[in-house]
């Protein structure tokens, strides 16, 4: 049985109005609309469409879970434990502290529901994948050439678009509040493409997938975000069998020279090269003050590192967690416990900035439910598929680490989609 268990239920015939294939395609498209402001809420990520479609898939295909004899995977069992724990915390916070945290509970459930809806049967049309990549490319070029018109169109429906467009140092936005948020779209598409290229023998299909990969990598560089560019560079690494170390050594100096020349001329305002400059300065000075580095010299990326560090540290300070949605109210206390003075931080030191959250699903879960959050690690590491080559699996593992430890909003489906790819043994396009 491996990582599967059997349960028994009765079932009746049910014919959905919309086919599973159509729902899958709509669900995939919805992944790239998560930053659209569908509701007047003060949140950046609103995966309303993804959540509704996921629920529709679960309802119309309930036999995947409630049939006479089904296989329940261990990762699904651990997710059910997490759901129960979230409900218990919601109930306890209401009964003993009179806190209504239903919305915070729903935030955590969105990703789980999405994962469960695709865990059994998910196939997306090739045309839809190409359509999404082409659309992102057109939007990206449109923002590059006509930023003011882009902000006029997307400013009212995507948070902070106007601020990002006016900032000269930042690169282009591609349906996101700021350039670095493109990383979630990038990881979804690049992992899907790598997954398919590894097993696809269709020459024409492979050709189009490669074009899609290069289009996404081009967009990543145009964002000028260190995170998205770093991800792109990782996905440019070929399998070991294709690396000619003699040629690599021979042309290594030339490649480095071209890369640095492009960085300090054409891409001199690129965030990645700004970080290289900062690293050079730090190494040159010798004496590294890590708090000054994260708080003052690199406060943008430092914010993510600091708040995630505080959230992960809460496991040791409050093993049972601080309650759902509590991070904005406790991160200052956590910092004081760790002797961190947040008053010198450009973002976290702002007294009016009271809506700060940890930057990943897992980090927030650690703060909110404590040691019970480690159940998510069981979901991640149980039942990992060996369907793809080692090179593809390493890139996917790297992607999961980025989404778990560095950046991925609580309600973003990106982590759950990449996690899904790590579990299956068949093509999805």
C-alpha cells in the first residue's frame, strides 16, 4: 500500500455541469489572477477564483474521496490533521479569548483545499499553458514600454501597482503588486515546464515548452528582482550530463566578463547587482554587522528574513503557538525576547505598520499553531515522486525551500502547486 490507506463509503451517480477538464484549465488560469482585488479587503493576495474553482472540483468529483473503495494518501491524512487543529484553535480562541479568527482560518484552508482538489486528477491543456505564458509576456512588455498606461489599467485592481511603477529602481510588474512577487508565477510555470520537458518526446510540444521557458526567464530579468533573477539562474542550470567542463572552463572568464559588463551597464539598477555591490562592500570592510546589514543596508530583503526568523523562532518561545492571526501583535515581543531592536529597521520600526505578517505559509503556521505546524513537513517529505530526473527534482526541491522559508503569501497557491508536482508519477500537460 505504501503511503496509501483504504476507506469505504457509498456513492451515487453525479453528473457535473462543467467538465473536470474545463475546471482544471480555469483553475490553472486563476493562479495568475491571485493579486487582483476582487473584494474591498486590505490584503494583497485574493485567490477568490482559485478557492471557488477548487471547491467546485471537490464537490463535482467527490467520488475521488467518497467512493466504495478509495486510496487515501498519507499527505492527505496529515492535511486533515492540520485542518482539525485549525478548527480547534479557531474554537478555543473564540471560547476563551473572544477572538473571531474565522478569516485567518480560511486563509490557511485556501491552499489545502486547492491542493486536495488537484491531488487526484489534474491535467491542464497545452494551449492554456501557452496562452498564460503569452499573456504574461504581452503584459510584461506592455508595462516595459507603456508603464503609465499599465498603471492606469491595472492600478485600480492590483494593490500598490502605482507605487511600484513610479519607483525607477524597480523593474516591471507582471500582474503583481511589486516585481519580486512574480517569483510565485515564475516557479509555477518553470517547474511545470521542467516537469514536462523531462519526459516529453513530442518534438513540436518540446519546442514550444522551451520557448515558454525562455519567455519566463526573460520576464524574470526584466523585473530587476534579485529573487526572480536568482530563480531564473537556477533553472538555467542543465543536467550534469550536458555540462562540458572543459568548455565551461575555457569560456568561463568570457561569460563572467559579459555578465558583469551587462550588470554594470545595461542592468546597473538591477536589484541583484545592487546586492552584489553590497556583498563586495561587506567583504571589503571585513567586519560584518549582520543586524546593520539586514536592518539598514538591505532592509527590503532583510524584512522577509527578519520576520520569517521571528516566526520560526516562536516555535522555541511559544511551542503551542500564539493563536491564528497573531503575528502582527506578537512580533515585537518576539524581537524583544531575542534582543532585536526593531526601531532601527526601515519597515518594521514604523509604529504605524501593524499589519506585518511572516512571508510564507509555513512561517505563519509556526507562529500560530506552534509545533503542530511541523505536520506540514510530513506532507512535504512523504510520498515524494521519483518520476523526474535528479536535476528536475533538485530544482523542485529548491523551489519548495524558497516558498517554505523565504517568500510565499499565506493564501498563494504557488507552494501547493509545486508540492503537487513533487507527488505525481504522470504528465500533467
